[in-house]
């Protein structure tokens, strides 16, 4: 669907572009985040709190910001290596946690709420649709920025043929995405409940570490909307394999985390870290 090619092979073996090119990618990410920040301000001002319209628009904005930033992170990974990519992702995850509010830009969080009886199926579906819309629409914005070719790292990327990040069989890819998503959600729930100082940074560190661990196998997306916005229709896997790995795999892992989190053993471990109330 989208024209993107993440050439992971050989990263670090060629001469890395200079600081100017990294500054351009940084500026694009900062610009995207700033636009999304002010769009949220406008929505929060003109739409009443807790209305469906406001929730859907905020999900659309969050998904657009997520996917736009991650498109640029592919440029960072291709040209500056996985270490720089991880540092950017770590900082961005903290930013998103602090600024998105109740928006998640991730379909399985709404499925979790449905399983827990906290959310209506129709509303969950509407939120997922809004997230997909945000992810799909944002590429025109990225394509415009890349067409400017301010940096040589963007040269030809706006219309380049894309290739899949799935480097293992689809079944194994789904297992990787599912297990990593499950672990990520368990950690996020536990950190949120324990409420440690710098909890947002801990949560970001766990998520970033899991992404890096899966990077050369499935791509480490752990978010169906993000995976589809960046890689649906790319050469290297079929549409059904993409859905199986990045939608079914991740969603099963997320839903499994809901039940695992209720396990007495896991609850016992979490209770050890909770602050004691006098």
C-alpha cells in the first residue's frame, strides 16, 4: 500500500550520514509532534469532554502522530542504526504517554476494555476505525515532506517500493508479536498500578527494549494500526499473512495479558512492589 523500504541489512557497515541529516529527521519528528499537540489543544477546547466525537478525533490525531513519527524513525534506523532508533523511540514513547491522555492509537487496548466489560463493542469499533483513518491518511503528509528531499536520506523515498519487515515464517512472526505485546501490556498494567516514580520512563524502556528485541524478526510493531500504515501491501508477505501476524497475533497477546494479569501469582508479585499504606 505505502511506498516504504526499511533496509536493515548492513546497518552500521556503511558510513553514516552527518549530523545535518539527523537534524532534518529530528526536525520532521518535532514538527509532527508540535502539529499534533496544537490539534489536541483545539479539539479539547471546542469539543465537550467525554463525547464520542472528541474521543474519535483524538484517537485519529494520536494514530496520525504515531505513524508519521514512525515513518521518520525508519529513516533514522536505516541511516543511523538501531541504537539511535531506540533512543528516539524511547523519548517519543514518553512524550506520547504524557500528551495523549486517554487516546491510545492502538486497537487492542479497546479490545481489552471490551473483554473487561468497560467498553461497548460499537464504540471500540468506532475508535479502531478512527485510528486506521489517522494511520492511512498521514502518509500524504509524510510523502510531501520526503518529496522536498531537504536531506539526502529522503532522496527517492517518497515513491520507493516497500518491503516487509517480517524475516521469519508468519506463524513465528505472530508468536513473536503476540508474546511481546502480552509482555508489554503486562508491564504497562503493573507499572500503572504500582505507580513508581518515573513510571512513564520505565514503561517506555520496557516497550522500547521489546521493540529492539523483535526488530530483526517481525519488525517489532506491537500495534496493528502502525504495522498496517507502514507495511500493509509491501513485498515479502501476503495480505493474509500481514493480518495474521500484526493484527491477530498482537490482539491475542493483548487479550491474553488481561487474563494473565488477574493470575494470583502475578498479583502477588505486583503487591510486593506496591507502596505500603499505614
